[in-house]
């Protein structure tokens, strides 16, 4: 049976500010990418989210980002590979502690926002992330953009890696995500998004923003949890996958 992981970025609230419908969304995904305090979240939110994932039987992954709460980690920062590696290790360590307290394992690491997009194209940044993960726990899975430098870096280091695709983002012809600042970057029509997800999972193809069809591989599908329609969106994608006989299961299974 064809299977795919369905992941969502969760635990991105901060202090008195609540972002997303985590308690509802988590019921329909198989993996949760938990923010680690740099681009969003705080210790109590991290602890609560890990507990929630455990109760829901959802696998936990670290979601490290740039130290940019105001920009939500979506602004490019000029960082050296050594600095990036330390950032990633620091954040993995923090979340891993909460997982250990709950007696559950940490499944994967998925960089966030600008860190993710920059490392998708930059070989040195990608290697820094992969090396940082491997030094902490070589059993962890690096979740990265299909066809990205992060996946190549993981392969060089013998680190497990899974290919990620996005339900609600448009693609350039080279397989990278269309920048959020550009028109058409977000797929807002739910039916179109579901059709694209099924095409990526079943046939390994997606239409780029130019209209050209490109090849893509999907081990895991991301649905963003911070959009107003996130709950209905993830429900429909989960149902559509199941309706096509595709099993939604953790990337580590």
C-alpha cells in the first residue's frame, strides 16, 4: 500500500499569544514539527505540545528556526555555517529534553522558514544542518525539500532523510518554493491544493508557477498550521489521501 506522512508545524504560540488550532489539527496528522523557541514558542508551549503529541500518538520533530521572533523566522539572516550548526543543535537539545521528560523519542528535524529555504539552495548551510543533527543523534531523520541541498548533505553523511512537499505552496521550475513575497506563492483554493497533493504523492509530479510540470518526490506532505483554514484543510487532505487508498503514517514507520 502506498503511504505518506502528513506533517504540520505546531507549538508556534508564544506567551500570551496563541497561534493556530494545534489541539484540533494534531488529530489529523502523523508528525508534528514543534517550534523550539527561536522563531516562535517558549518552554511552556514546547512542553504542552510534546504532551499533546504523545497523547495523540503523533511523532515529534524539532522545528528549529532563526532567532527572529518578530519576523517569525521568515527573514533571511546572514549566518556562518558554524553558527547555524550551533543554532540547530541548541534547539534540538531543548526539544529533546521535553521528549525525554515525556518518555517519547524524537523522530525528525525540519528547519523552519528562511533557514529551510536558504539551506535548500546553499550547500554549506545544508551540510551544517545535517552535521549538527548527525552529531546529536544519527538516528534522527532530516526532513527537507524534495530535491534540495539538505537531502544531498544528509546522504553524504549517511543521515536518514525524507523528501517533503507542500500542500499550500507554489513551486518554481527548479523545485524550490515560490517566495512568499511573490504573487501566487500560496495555494489558496483547497480543491486545487488537494489535487496537487494527490498528483505529487501518486504520480511524482506538480505544476510549477510557470505552468510547466516538474518531477517531485513526496515522503511527507506539509500543511501549515497557522492559516485560518488550517483545520478544514488538513481534514480534507487526510480524507482525500485515505479515499485514494493512501495510508497516512509517520515517516519513521
